[in-house]
C-alpha cells in the first residue's frame, strides 16, 4: 500500500487514485525519461545555444571574417621559390629537419654556416624547403618585425598583383592560381612579431 498525495491509501501497483484520479508514474517510466528523454532534450538545448553563440560571434567578431578579392591571381604564378624550381631535388648545403614521413615529405633548412639571402631585398631570419618523394613543392621564409611584413606585402603586390584572399584582422594575404595549384601566403604573427611567406605547389 501507498498513500496518494490526497491522503487516500491505494494499492502499490495502482495506476491512479480512485478518490482524486491522480495518476502514478511507474519506475520504468521514470527510468525511460531519465535515460532517454532528458538527454535528448538537453541535446536540443545545446544545439540551440550553439547556434545562438555562432550567430552572436559572427555579429561581433570581425576578426574571423575574410574577404575573397578575386578567384585567381592576376600576375604570373611563381615557377618556384628563390632559385629552386618546382619538382627539383634537394641539393648540397641543406640540413634535414624532418622526414621522410609516411607521405614521403622531407623538410630541410640551410646549414648553420649559411645565412639566408634577402628576399625582395628584405632580411630573412630563417627559411625551409619541403620535398615530397624528392621533389620540391614548398618554400617558407621567416622575417622579423611588422615593418618587414608591410614591405613584403607591397613587394608581393608589385610582383604578382592584388591578392585573391585578404583577412586584415588576422593579417593573412593569399595569392592563388587555381589551375596551376600554386599559391603564396603571407601572414604575420603578432605574438612573435614574425612574418611568414610561403610559396607552395600542391600539384607536385
């Protein structure tokens, strides 16, 4: 026996109170609600909150927004990086950094005794070269200081035309030649005051 909320004693297996009509929830029903219905409702609430968060973020955070200026760069695509042509093998004067990886990628840098030459008449702190299955496909140059970032941007615009992608808040500029699968990416890391220039050919 058990008591209804109205005070009337009822059988333990009764589904409702004969006096007031109150329906009793069985243990099985409570468990179903606890383990199935409640998590589903929480999931719906989470999705709604996430959607609201994304909407608000898009409205108040211009730093994540970008601008595609044109589909393809107007200037002629680079044939390599510095005097390294796309697809060329490694040469003497390099020190291996990593690789080869499972994908066949090996990365090199200059020997400690060799200092990087200027790029577009700007001083280069470091540089590296990446090869896939022995073929050159990417070169990176690193410059110190934001003034060099601005100067490098000017030099690239002068040589290759306006970038196809710009995110001024994140300080990322990209020149892309879709047909040749070649691109140049210029970026600046404020935290380290370092500029990165990447020349890459994904067709290799």
